[in-house]
């Protein structure tokens, strides 16, 4: 079994209408229950908008903090799942369900193998 990060990307200027959010939350809750029932659930969470983020970085011996998202792009990370599945095909099958539930793009990335295992 391998762990995968399924990242939900949203265009914050193109967010759904408030009444559609209610259905999105229901769809995501149903998907979460399906993932748990499969035994694939590790962790998941939704994020506040990127404009409330703070970026902390080390540069030339100094620690700097800046407001706003790290990446200056239209699409921002809106939430994620960490799941444990047998292979990439299973992760992609789950991502197909997730993109429908979230109404956003889903990036699938495997975690690196633990070199101590």
C-alpha cells in the first residue's frame, strides 16, 4: 500500500455560488464516508482562502514572513486528502470521484518511500 496526496485546486475568483456550496459539502462528506468505508482514509482537510496565508522563508540567514499565498497563480490549494491505496490506478479512480464532488481540479501525488522502512 502507498500513501497519496490528493490536492484540490480552486480558482478563488470563480468560486461557486453559496447555494452550490451546500451541495458540494454534501458531496464531499459522502465521498469522505466512502473513503473511510474502504479503509483508505488517513487524513483530509479544507483550507481557508489563500489570501489569509502567511509565508515563512529563510533567505540569506534571515527569516522573512509575508502575507498572502506562496504561489502567485489563479489556482490555489483549497483542500486535500491523504489516502492509503494499493496503487496509482486506485488513487486516480478516487481523484475522478473527488473532482466531481469538489468541482475543482485534483492533483494526485505519491508520497516518497520511507528510506528507513
